């Protein structure tokens, strides 16, 4: 296991349960694809787009609260 992934797993322990469950679902989908021989890694364009979607969102200046984020189902988030 690489060093960055190990550090990420340590941080995941502090995540809210819902976020942990989303990560679990994504990992289970990747695992199923690997076992079935259908796994295709995300290409660089998809990875860059995904990284942009998951950056910190700016706070709403009027309320001081973070604007709501659109939720995607885990199975649709792994674009090919």
C-alpha cells in the first residue's frame, strides 16, 4: 500500500459515517470490477474533473454557510 493511501485511510477514521459509507461503496464497486475483470482506471481528464468537483466549496457570503453540494450516486460517479 502506498504512503499517501495509508495516510488517507487514517484520516477516513475521523470522517462522518455517511462519508465513510460513500467511500466504502466506491471501493466495493472497484473491487467488484477488478474481480470481474471489467475495471477500467479513470483517465486523466476524468480524474481532473473529479478533483475539481471535490475541492473545498466557498462559503455563502450572505449566511456564512457552505452552499449545498449536489450528490451523485456512487455508481454514477465513476465515469468512464
